C-alpha cells in the first residue's frame, strides 16, 4: 500500500519536531521518563512513515558513482 504524500507539507527542523512532541507528551504524563518514552515512540512512527526524497547531492552522487560501488 502506497501512502499519499501529496498533502500539505510543513517546513520544520528535527529539533522543533522533538520539542513539539516532548511538549505534547508532558501534557499527558507528569512522569518525565514516561513523557520522553511517549515522545520517542511518536517520533519513531513519524520518521518510519516519512517519504524519502533525494537531495541534490544524492542525485549527483547516484549519477557519478555506479550503484553498488564500495568505498574503503
């Protein structure tokens, strides 16, 4: 099943995302450990479902080096 990623995109940083998830988790849990555990699980799910795009550097690298090239 392919997810539809054509919806609205939000430009943010990883730090801002972690802070927002932590704030939301602390609204639900007074226990610090539980709040951080919830925030980490939420972040994991978000990152698992995130579409993977290629940056310009990755595109250039793919064109320059053959697939399966091994660097030592």
